[in-house]
């Protein structure tokens, strides 16, 4: 079941998303959070940090598993997703970093790293809440439009549109990695709850196609229509092509 909330702006959207995550942490202090990177969740992480600083949240027993990581970037690189998570959340709350997990972008064997990451998530007991953004082409994690829905963690070749979207974060477009390790759709769908956030008119078509169109691997996020517990939080611009406009 998909529940869609329209919030008036990015600030309200971030607060709503953070409150959903916070409720999971409060109700299950040793929960497993599936986390995402990108510009969309930054406001959500800031809200969580603020509530931690106010003494309202305790992350000491929380475990995390991130969606993805660029292939070829070490965790110390300032554009790696490990660096992003440390900078935008982990360094600012009382989480034990040994309980935080991101795919290893410089693993010697991609195949073995993908198997390791899937086993790690299984050994954690699965993900209680998976946070997602959405790409302009409907990708979630780095699961790009394809002929099928990949199940487990895998290596992907990023599309030109994704490379272009990510290039704003690098000094030069040629510095943007062309591959990434990402959780598979099967792993995302196995999470007990899914929370997807989207902001801006550039996400409007993806939201419409994902939640008001057919279920197809050509729009990876569309499979979320089959998940039993999905919450989508958007601003008006992201919902401008839907009946909720």
C-alpha cells in the first residue's frame, strides 16, 4: 500500500520524513535503517541531528545499511557515499560507526563484495525502514531502467542522465564515476517499511510514472506499488503531474 503526503515545501517535507524515521528509532531502538544519499535527504538528516541534540533521539543501538556506493571511490573521498553519510549524519549523532554499513567501492572482487553485502543485511535481520530518493528516470538506489528487476546487490553502469545529474557534485564531469554498487530491487522490497522523498518539478514525471503508471522495470520505482508499506513524501512541484496536484 502506498501512502502519499504533500508537504508545502522542502522544510516541511524533511520534517515529515524525519518524524517517520524517528518513530522507528523510538519504537525499536536497535532498528536497522536503510539510508540514502543525494540532495533530497539532507534536510531529513539535519532534522534528525537536531532532535538528537535536543535529547529526543538515541542512535546508540541503531544499525544502518546504505543503498549504494560509487565504484572506484574510497570511503575517504569527499564524493564517496561513506564520506557523505559521515558528514551529513553519522559524525553528528551517537551512532556506533562500526554499526554503519556502506558497500565497499574499492573491493578487489565486485562479485564477492555484493555477496558480502547481501549476507550482511540478512545477518542484521533485514531492514526495518528503507529511505529512498528517486532519480529523474525513476531509478531507486542506482537501479537504472532495465529489462528486469535485479534482486541482490550488484554492479551497475550508470546512465548518461544519472551521470549528468551527479556531475554538479564534482569539479569536472569526467570525474564522475560511471559505475556503482547498489542494493537490488529485491533487497529494497524486503524492507519492512519504505519511505521515499521527492522534491522539485524535475521529479514530477518520475513520481507520476512510478505511482500512477504500470509496474515495469523501465521505471524501477514502480515496483514499490507492490510493497505493503510505502510512504511517499513530496512537495507540490513533485506532485504536479499527479491527481494530487
